[in-house]
């Protein structure tokens, strides 16, 4: 089975984000890493691939440091990486990114595409489904458990009230939740092996796309910080505390 895993280089999730003059997140020249959420997709793909034939390929689009993120993924396992870095992609929105990733995947043999639920820098959660749409394959999202057998993928799809059992014939795309697994750590042997694994570097033109194909269709015209919430009222324990709480709940029409 050939599996493609979508991974992303993101600015340090624990750091303070920097915005450019175009109101977009600065990605070049800032500390970053492999998106932690993608590690669950990586782990799911490696488990599926264990003991079987085929390849696990990691695909990413982004600035030059994205190569390091893919190398980290390769240190966990897998066979090769593909990183698309092109000046034409600067400022690309979700639709353009999905088009590029889908074009890249089409150049590789695949039975299953795996992704995290959403990135820690954008939180749109829409990219994987857009990729599936461009590929013309089904997408099964929020998988907390994944099984692949006999040309079929079955998942337990996490919901607010529990889970749904969903299945699809292959090829298909799945997104994997953080609760699905515990990502493995890269071993020293894995880190060393990752340095020699193949890394393809196609351009937009190599993918058969033009600058117009990857032009952003959205324009960010402004931004502002989310207002901080006022701190809640703290009541010291006293004989009047219960009465004050009851009065507060009445004013809030809770009781």
C-alpha cells in the first residue's frame, strides 16, 4: 500500500506569532518545527504500513525550512519526502495550497492520503477536504481509530456525542485526531537514516501548474487582536458567599 502523508512546517506553536505588512503570518526567518498535530497522522500511516509492501511519502508545501520538518517526519519512519518551495506560492491561500498538494500527490502512486485535523498556525481545518476534492476521492475526517484491509478503510469518526463508524473504498483521504495514537519518538538510527532518504523538490511548473493556478483568491485587508476577557469575580468564603452566588445566578437567569 502506498500512503501519502501531508505535513507542514509551522512557526513555533509556543512562540509569539509575527505578522507581516500583508497581514499574513511570517514564516521565513522565524523559529519553526513540524506541526505537532501532523505527528498523529504520521504515526497512523506508519502503523498501517508496517509489515506491508509499498511506500510512505511525506509531502509538504512551504518555505525552505519545510525540508527540515519533512526530515523530522522521515526520522520517525517512511521512505521519501517531497517539498514544494516556489516564489509563486508566497501568500498562497487554502485553495491554492490544496491545488498544489493534490497535483503533487497525483505524481506519486497512492492508495491512502493521511493528514492531521488542522494546523496549529491556521486552524481552518479545511485543507484536507479540499485536497480530496481536487483528487476526486472520498474524505473521512476526525478519525480516532483507523483500520485498512481488503481495499477498504474503516474509521471511528469522533463526534461531540461519541463516534460514528464510517468506511470507504480506496483510494481515500483521512484526517487523524490527537486521540488516535501516541506518536513515536525518532531514534538516533532513524535520525541518521533520514538524512539519506530521497527528497524531491518540484516547482510549480514541474507540477504542470501556472502562476495563475496558484494565485491566492483571498485578500486579507486588516486584522486586530482578540479582546481579552475580563477576569471573573472571586468571592472569599464567608457567611454571605452562598447568598452572593445565588444572587449572581438569578441575575444571569440561571435560576
